[in-house]
C-alpha cells in the first residue's frame, strides 16, 4: 500500500501525540502531570529542531528553495527593470536571428534531397561559343541524340515549364498554375513515387498520345479535397480535358526553379519568384519544337554507376563535337557542359547561407557581451545588497542560485520573444526570397529550431549567472559593508578590468561584422541573381 507524504501539520500532531503518551506513562508511574510533561519534553528534545529536520528531509524542500529563489529573482529584476528590459531585448534579437537562420539553413542545406541518389544526377547544359553562355537549354533532337548515344548516362530526361489555365471537372472559375512538361523517364529517374495512381507510361510522351496529367499534392489538397478517387476525374487545361492519372508529392518539383534561374534563357515562370509546380504533362515534340534551332528543354541525366561527372562531360563533349560536324547550320559553336545537379540547386546559396549563419552567430555573441556589460554594472550596484545577504548567512551557493534564477528568467523571456521574432522574420523571408533559394515552403520554426532556441537560452542563462558570480567571488563582505555605498577599491578595479575586456570584445566583434558586411552584401546579390555565377565552357 502506498504511503502518502506527511504534511507539516501531520508531523506536528504526531509530536504532540507522542509527548501526550509519554506524559500519561510517567503520570501512571507516579509523577505529577507538570513533572511528567517536563520530563517527556526533556527526553524528546526540541520539537522545533525536529520540525526543522523533518522539513529539510522532505523531497519538496528543493522545490521550495527554487520557488523562493525565483520569487526573489523576479523582485530583483523588476526593481532593476530598465536594465532587465534592455538585456532581454538585446538577447531576444540575437536569439531570434539565430533561430531564423538555423531554420533556413536546416530546410535548405541540411535536409536530405527528396530524390533517390542525388549525387548521381547531373545537369546537361548546352554552351555557345558565339555568345559565351554556358547554361543554355537544349533542342529536342540534340536531347534525343545524347539519350541514344551516351554510355556514361544510365538515364536521360527532359522538361520544360509553362503557365496554363486549369479548371477541375467540378466546375468553378479557371485559375493559373505552373506546369512542367516532362519526358516519360523524368519522374522515375528522380525516384519520385506517386501518392495516388501512377506516373507516365512510355508511350504517353509521344505525339498523338493520350491526354493525361499528373497533379501535385498542393492542387490535390486545395481543389480536390485529397479525393482518393481523383484518378477517375479530369482537369481542363486551357479548356481541353485531361485525364488525371496520378498525384505526386510537394517535393517533386525540387530544384526546378533553381535550374530555371541558372539558365541563360528559357526561364518560364522562374521570373515570377517562388511558385509551386501543380501539374505535370507529357513532353511531346511538334513541328515547331522538333527543330535543332529551337532550344526549349532542360536536360537532366543520371550517371552510370561508377562514372564521374568529369568522365560524362568528356563523352558528351565528343558527342557535341560530332553533332557540330553533322549539323553545322544549327550546332556550329555549340558544346555541352555537365554539372552536378546539387551544384546547380545549392551551389549559389550555400556560401551565402553559411556566411549569414556566421553573421547572426556574431550578432548573438555581441548581444551576450552587451548584456554581460549591463549585468556587471548592475552587479556592482548591488554589491552592498549581496554583502548584507552574505552577512545574514546566505552562502555563496545560495547567492549563485539566485543569480542563476535571474539568468534563467531573463533567458526564458528572451527565448520566447526571440522565437516570435524568428517566426515573423521567416514569414517575411519566404514572401520575398529569391527564386534561387530552394525549399522555401519547408522553412519554418519547427522542433529542431525550438531546441536550438532552448540551447541558446541555456547558454545565455549560464552567462547571465556567471557575470554576477564573478562579483560574488571578488566580494569582501566586511569591507563592502563598511564602505560608503557598498563600493570598494578592489571590487571597483576588478569590475573595471572586466568591463574593459568586454569593451575590447565589443569593438573586435563590431570590426569583424563591419568587415564582413561587404562580403554578405555580395553573397546576397548573388543569391538574388544580380550577378549569376558562370561556369567554364566546354565544347
């Protein structure tokens, strides 16, 4: 049977009951009631001391002490509310910036690619010696020749983007969506598995094939209510009915906008910023697109196992040279440049994001140094208060406990405000991010970001406790109590020395941040596509 914990009142009743029983026994032995009561108390000892021992043995004593420290810390922080508010604001800005940047970094760079074996995927660009461009789309006949002749590529696929008007079979007003026309090998090569239905069959990307369409998860959820029987429905595209044969995940368009942004031309809807591809159509050649002079498609290949990008580039360069000799009117000066798909998608943003992450880490460090300076000044002003508490019996660990409670309160408020600032900043970032930044839909303040915020808060709390702890270590209680205003020469010198160190740290960090501002601006311009990177031309 479980025993419930005894309360203070129960323990006092037990003491009184024990004394009463002992008194009755002594009275029965012949003592007077007064003598028996006095003898029972002498034998038992001090009831007050017993109550103190009982209190100290309770498991809840730690919580009582913690609660008392928290209440005392709150009173102190409210008494010095100006310093407290300023420290919280600075720390919240630093934590918020780091949480926001960590969320971006995790979504864009740290999450694995949604495609199977992404390191084996490569972009196959056409180049033009006459214009000096190195990232051009390809013609459909050149794509067919590369697909048929390349041995270093296990699979070759192509796509092109366009905007169309669509309307579900349930009716309503037409609306505009971004679509990709893809070869039959495109989705299987990437390893995209449909959520419902299937991908395209081999004969459906040929001229005269069935009018079929694959829709994206977003369109399926928004317009079809995630209907599991959606493959029995139709979608009108530019007023022509298409049979829905499957639904693919939201991540199926990963990298498309970045490919279009990197291209010299043919960017389709990439200039509209961030859009989601909501429909996939079979890529079919017609009289207009089948010409070698027309370059409407982007080509992706999967490397044969064991083949490097350089080896594939060498083979495709030879194929391009042969096509140049065979078709001089259309392929004169044209070569092929092979580039890892990951470099196209993440290459432009990777250095910029790491640089920004370093910058916001410096922001947090500067915020911590500024807060430490404020708290150290405040600790000097509280020297007499601390000395009085120490003189009344508060040990160093007890004083450190209060300082730690103050640090925890400051950091908790800063974390809450910082997470709110990060959430607001990420909403603005997603709205204005350039098309070269992938996975913006996945950027959010999620559980890992919250854990990062808590970790930053723990570091801040420890730092906020160590600053006044330094003051306690240097404190001479008797000298401080005798000194006017609680200030001593030795304490003032030590405090000034630490403040000087913090000031030097602030200046050094500020110089680092100012020096890096130009580099960050350059990275931002590249991220925005103002100065797109060029690649060496192969031909």
